[in-house]
């Protein structure tokens, strides 16, 4: 089997001492980013991007990807111990994780989460290993019209699933696209929206925008919620002793949720625009539905914690499929990762796996190893990371602001980009406050040039819009878009009717 | 009302963007699609959606609570951060970071003054060493560049 040979090759790349070192740094930093509320994976990756500029591309991406999935592990710790999700994808883990900690069962809960995350991550990776080449082959038949439609599906899914008001989601995405049009137009070479500024000719860089929206915006929101005035209620976990280890019945109770969470998470992760947060929430309701004792949910039911935890890790692995094979990110964090790929001149897409096998398979190989490192770290170093989670927001906020500012400046040494970052921070705060989607903005900014180019090519090829319905694959994607638009509309009309009938 | 003002800001942005988009050529001379094509579509859509959003925001009362006792802190930290970025190129990164850390910690964490001073010096110095010395990315030196050359 050539997939197997490719994977062996990937391991040989990942096992080089340099890559192992960066992988270890990446998972450690990812854990720290994960346990720091107010600093999500996307801001973490964006801030740390400049640190990787002196590395070779494979090492850099190995490290950045490790930060991404490491944060998924880390976010659990704060959800369980202080009832504050360190990542949006670990919100569901607070529902039953915190009650478990209140009952003095934080140790077993965290150990089972770590094992669940490891199992899910590994199942996800096996599926990724097998499916990615197949996806890449399918994607090779994609022309510009299909690529354009897949970009639209990704953004629409994000807007529809986000659950907030759809008009805010649409504004967020369009805003990102408009930012992407600043700079030199690829088709004609004309400048657009540069206002004579030489710094804007190359366009608006996604790094300051991502750091602003997810870093500063999130911090200001933390202050708005008054978290700097709160002392963190906190549960101790000891690093050893019998109370750390799950009992036999805990294991048997967790097996099903791990397996279901892994599969569900992976499938949701593969869909562009869905992602880890959605996957974990879906897994929570699935576990509640299949449970014979649904009344225990919310009061410390292990399946309600282990299921979502497995699911969000499988989803973060699953989202690597569209990222690597189509170049379409499903979430803000993967959008930042995509931006990092592009910085190194690696265009993810159907050809990536055949043209840059060292990179693609090295990354996949490193993820297997990273998962092993993470489960070891999570079982044996929980107290250490728990201490980081205890740092109160009033001290965390200034530290992270400094990291955001210095991190942005060091990318290009540009003070204008630092101002852009700060402006996006204020915008990001209001977006978060009023329920807009900063993730849609960043994804649209990163994918803007691709969307414009593929739309232009499609129109040139067919001389009109016909290409979107005469090619069968495009037509299928177009139908999916139609359903994505129609479903929420139908739902809201139905709801309005039924409330009217009630009156 | 603040919510409608935020949608209104997007509407204002959309109008300016679209106005400029119609100044860009729709076609280039060879008959191909020009640089104004995509911005015109985007701008028009953004105008329509944000106008609709402003109207809805004014008409329907907000269903979520965005009130807070901490607006003062949010504003103050924003202003201090703006001053921090402005000072970067004047005072240099190291001094600006130390000042920013100290002032912000003074605002947020008044109980632990000793810890504040220690953190305000330790973090900036280690970041400076990491970025400037180890990673060789030049942080702004400000007026001190005159002395260090």
C-alpha cells in the first residue's frame, strides 16, 4: 500500500531531531495557549508565527500545527477546573467537567479527557492518512468554478452554524473579502484601495488582523465581562495518588463516548466551515440522547465530558483534510495555518501531497507523535498546567497585550501593521459583543484572493454564469449552497408561524 | 442603539468602499474582467446587508444583554494600549513595554504593587532578549537609537 510507504516516509521526516524539538515546543506552547483564557489557538499561532521565520518550512508548520491541536488538549483543563473554557471548542466540557471537579473527581476526569483526546486524535489521523490522498484525487478534478463554490460553502456553513443572526455573519464575511481586495489586483496589476501608501500595495496582511480580532478583541471582552475583578474558584488536582486515576467503571463508561465522539468529530471537522466547537456541542447532545441516564447530564456525567473532548480533537484532525487537499480552512485557527502555509510559498491543494511529500507527510507523521507527547504531558503534568490556569485575568491581560503588539510588529517591522492590529482589536471586541463572526472575517481575508481569482477564471472560461450549472460537480455544490441558504430561512419561517399559532 | 451604531459603521464603510469600487474599471482593454468587478459585487452586497441590518437593529429590541459595569476599564485599557503603540517608535520597544506593563497592572491589579514592578521589568526584558537578540527581529529602538548607534 503506498499510503503506508508515504506514512513511513512522513515519520522519518518527523523523527529528525530538529523537527522533534520543534514538535515538543509546539505541543508545550499549545497547552499553555489552551489553558490561557482569552488567548485562543488562532491568536496564539498568529503571535508565534514570526518566531518560525528562521526555520525551514516543514519544521515551522510542524510546530504551528502542534500549537493548534495542543490548544485543544489544554482548553479542557480550564473548562474542568475553573468552569471557563480556554478555547471555544471546550465550552461543552464545562457542562459536566466542572460538576465533576466539584465532586472531587477532577483527576479522573482530566485523565479520561486526555486519553479520549488521544484516541480521537489517533483515529482521526488514521482516517486522515487514508482519506486525504483520496480527497486530493477528487479535488484534482476541481476546476475554478468548484473551488469558488467550495469557498462559498465553507463561509456559508460558518454563518449558518454559528447560530447568531445570519446578517451579522454575512457582514463579517463580506468585510473580510473587502479587506482582501486591498493591494495590487492580480488580474490587471492595478492598485486598489492603497491610497498611495506603499505598505498597502502588498495588501492587508492576515496576521495583524487575526491577532487583533482574536487577541486584543478577546482581551477587551474579558475586561467587559469583569473577569479582572474575579478571583478564580479553583480545584486542586494532585499529580499522583489513587484519586488521580479513573476507576474501572469510569473506563467502561467512557469507551462508547470516545468512539462515537471520534467518528462524529472527524466527519464534522472535514466539512468546511463546521469545526471543533460545533463537533463538541453535537457530541454532547448525541451522548445525552443515547444515554440511559440523561438526567445525570449537567451534574457530572463522564460521557458528557469525554464525548465532546474526543469529538473536538477528532474535528481538529478532520479539518486538516480540506485544509491540505483543497486549501480551504474550516475555522479561524486553520485559516491562520493556511496563511502560514502561503507565507512559505506552499499552496495547499490537490497537488500538495504529491509535489511536497516531505512537507505533507512530515506534518501528518508529526501529528501522530504530537498526540503521544500530549497524552503523556496531560496525564503527568496536569498540576503544572493547572497552575498556569490559575493566573488571574488582571495579570494575564497586560501580558497578552504586550505579546500581541510585539508579535505583530516583529512580523514585518511595520508600525502601520501594528495600528491595523489595534484597530482590528477594537472592531473584534464589538464583533464579539454583538455576535458577529470574527472567524468568518479572517477566513474571507485569507481566501479572498482565491475566491476572486477562481470567480474571474470561471467567468472567462464560460463567458457567463453557465459554468456553475453545466458542470455536474459545480451543480451539486450549487445545490448544497441552495440548501444551506434555504434551511435556516425555512426554519425561521416555521418558528414564526408556530409562535403566531401559540398566541 | 449602540448595536445599530456598529451596523451603521459597517454601512458607512460599505458606502465608501462601493463608491471607490465604481471608480475602478469594470473591464480592462482586452475585454477581460477588470479590477473593479469583484469590489463592485462585494460593495453592493455589503451595502444591502448592512443597511438591512441597521434597520433591523433599530426596530427590534436586543435579545441579549450587553450592559457592563466595566466600560470604563475597557476604554482605559484601550487608550493605554494606543499610547503604548504610539510610544513604540519614540521611546523604543523596551521602555514602552515596561511603562505599558506598569501602568496597566496599576489599573487592574492595585493590590500587588511589588509583583507588578517585578513583572513590568522581567517580561519586557525577556521579550526584548528573545525577539531582538535571539531571533534578530529588530524591535523599535526609539530615541535610544541615537546612543546605541
